[in-house]
C-alpha cells in the first residue's frame, strides 16, 4: 500500500515580493567566485558594490527602497574589491569583510546607522571607513569567511594561498592554519558545534578537518564534475550534504555518513542547469533551501534520518529573474506571528535585492510552537580560548514565542553522542595504543633495572657473608 510521507512544511509557500518590499538600483561588484554575494544578520544585510575601496552596502532589513549610488550607506576601507563577508552570530552589528588586498577587516555598525528615513528615502553622508580590527596573514586574496557557531570572537577564512586560517578576533591574532589543500578552495563550513569543519577544493576532494590540530581527519571524492562543490552539515546527525555535478554535468546532492566517509550513502539528481548551487540550511526545521546561481528556482528538501535521508518537498519559489546570490535571515529577524519560517534574500544583477518570505499556512493567530522550535540565540556558548583548549558545547538556544521574550537556556556541553570520521577514531585509537605501548615498554625497562639491582644486592650480600666468615676464622673482631 502506498503511504504518503507527512511533513509540517510540505505546503510552505512563497509569493513574489511586491516592488515596495524590495531594495533596488544597485551597482553590484563585478568580482566572481564561490561566495554568496549577500549576507544578513537579524537586523542588517550587506551586498558588495562596485567602486574603489571595496565598498559594501549595508542597510536595515526593515528599510526597503531605492538605493542612491552617490550617497549610499557604504562600509569601505579596503584597497581592493571585497570578495566575501559574514555577520557575527552573537552581534547583529558586527561584520567581517575579506578582500582582494589579502586583508580581513572587522566592522562595528553604529546603533545610529539609519541609511534611509521612514519613507525609504536615502540619507546622505552615511558611511564607515574605520574598521575595529584588521586580520593580516594571508598572502593572497581572501575568498570566504565564516564566524564560529558557538565560540565568541572566532572567525575562519580561506584564501587564494590555499590555506584556511582561524582567527582570534578579539586580539587580531592567527590561532591556527590549515594547509591541507593544494588548489582553489570552493567552500568552508563549520559543523554544528564548531568542533570540526569541512573544506572543498578544486581537486574534487571533500576534507573533514580538526580545527584545533589543523589536521585532516578524513577525506573522500566529492563529485566527478567540474562545478564548484558546496557542503552543509545536517546539524549533529552525523550526516553531511555535498552539492556539485556529475561527470555528465548533472547537478546533484550527495549524502555522506561522517563515521564512514569513504563513499556517499545516497545521491539525489537535481537538474542539468549550468550554475553552481547555493544551499541554505535551516537547522531548526531540518529543511534545505537549494538555490542556484543564474536561475530563479528555490527547491525545498527535508532531512530525515532514514534512507534516502533527503526528501523533496516542492519547488518553493519560481521566478524568471535569475539570482546572482542568496542568503538566509536568522530566525530572530523573522515575522514569527505571520508564520514566516524562512526569509531568503535574493540579489540580482538587474533588480536589486528581493526578500523571499516562506510561510506555512495556518489559520490560528497564536504562536505555532510546532513549526518554531527553539533557535540559536545571539549568545556564545564559550569563549574562543575555552574552545581552543577543548571545550565542546552546543549553541545556546532561545524561544521564539513572543510571550517568552527571547528566553534563553544555559550553554550545555556537547552530548556524549559524537560523530567522528572512522579514520579520525582509528587515529585516536592508534595514538592511545602507542601511548600504552610506550608505557608498557617503560614498565618493562623499570622491571629489568629492578631485577639487576636485586641481583647486584644479592651478590653483595654473599660477598659480605664470605668476608665475615674469613674474618671470624682469622680471629679478627669487627
């Protein structure tokens, strides 16, 4: 008997945004690469712009309207174009930018940042040119940036020098450097707790890396095609999604079990479009929003921990306007009481930024706790120093129910259930066995030394007894 799979998000829908809800008239940066081109916090969004000094347009999410090229609210201060940027998950006003000039700059958007008035009219003279911290160390252009999901003031970056570096933002110091790639890096992604990260490369390998030791824990072939490969961790389930193309140029999704990383446990074909895919993962609902550069479709999939692990929901949004880049707004910035479960910002070459609001149809005006579980709060679980020393904690969660006022739970240590690559576990076992062998060898050496000492003592006692008897026979008292 055929059984229909149930899902609370099967009927999620998204309408084309109205003109007055969009952000228009952008002159976008012409840089190309594997970045998303747009990123958002719960308060602001940022888009790279054309012009000197690596300008980045920063605007409030609740202030749509027309962008004025002359008086735009820029963040600028680099000596080259900005390739990527990222918002601090624990500070909606802190942003990092990575540039062609090899530098990473940390910016603090002031609370008085009001680039438009209440009518959406651009204010003149808004801009920021002084960064808070500069992170210097990469030898070539900075390509990707990712803030740590649980540790405060920690940032990961990749570069054209084929390295991935982890920074202490507070001190501006480089803490770790990973040099396991020997070609262009396509993607870097933290896992759920930030205890591991995945990196993809032009050599088609997917590598799982221990960030504290900066060593490869496991690696496997990702996709046979030449397209850029992106990856997503499915929370703490022990599964990893990769997005690339087959040898026949068919775009596809592969599901890997981190514990047995040799080959995928499922492959899902998508289509034959030419653009690279941009996966956006909603860890609260286990729903994947799959976007593509150069097309206007947003596909929805739901993860469930049973084969085939990824289930198609629907083509959540279709448009004839191709997207250049996409990002997801944190849950804290959504219209929860309107049952808006996800908002994706789509940037285009021609019409600016379009907010795509995905909504689950509900008739009740009450808070829908079944579709809004607790989400990540803007509170770090531990400091960067604690994390570097081995602390492992899940993200701090908060309630989305307006009645709870954003109530958060205390940071908790990572559960005993862990998912490590088999190669990493084997390496740990080999290390433990080596330590045991060395200690056993030390004990054997100590036992040999003790036996020699006891033998020498016995021989000495025999000699003393012999001498005592000779002295006694000679009548010599001692």
